[in-house]
C-alpha cells in the first residue's frame, strides 16, 4: 500500500477518536525499519486504548497487517506497529517525558488534519454571520427591556 494513503488512514483513525497533537515524521533517512512515525496524545488510559483500536481497525479494513500492539496493560503509552508506520499513542505527561519528537522529528510530514471536516462555504459563512448578528441584536433588545423593567420597579 502507498505510504501516503496509509499515513492518511492512520491520521483519520486517530482523529475519529479525538486524538490530540497528532504529528507525523518521515524516518526514511534515520532507519530502514519503518518509513513513518506517528505520535498522538490521548487524555486517558481508555482513550489511548481506543485510539490504538481505531488505528488497528482501519489498517485491517485496508488489508494492512498489524505486526504488534503493546502497552495495553497500562494504557499510558500504546504502540501499534504497522510495518511501514509505527504509531505511538501516549498520555501527555508520558509524551513530554520521553519526547519522541526529539528523536524522530528531523523530517516532519506536512498533512492537513481534520481532512474530513466540512469546509465552510461563502453561503455557510454568510448564514452564520447573519444568525450571529440576529442573536446579538436579540440579546441587546432583551438587555434594554430588562433595564427598563428594573427602573420602573424602583
């Protein structure tokens, strides 16, 4: 499978379960063992495990063999080895401590995150602006009425 398609699938799988601070690094000049390292954060043991499961499921859908998965026992750092890509899913404190970005971060891969997020069109932006203006005007009118009622009650 094409490495770009696989890395896109991995990032999409991580985004599906709300991974934070996703980084992708090209490691072809550092090691011949794998081509990419993906590092992402999860906020709890349960989320790191869910993120790893999401990556595994997406890989299997694409016919990619999952070579190994480790770290489920504690869930603080779960590793998914897909051969060409190694995915590290870590809780923020663990990620900060081990700082894998320093080891593998020489060649970051630029990717659009949130690729499946709906794009705002001019019509959507105009509608949102109109709704915001209408709500603001309504709140202002309500506030003015409330001041009038208070002054009448005194």
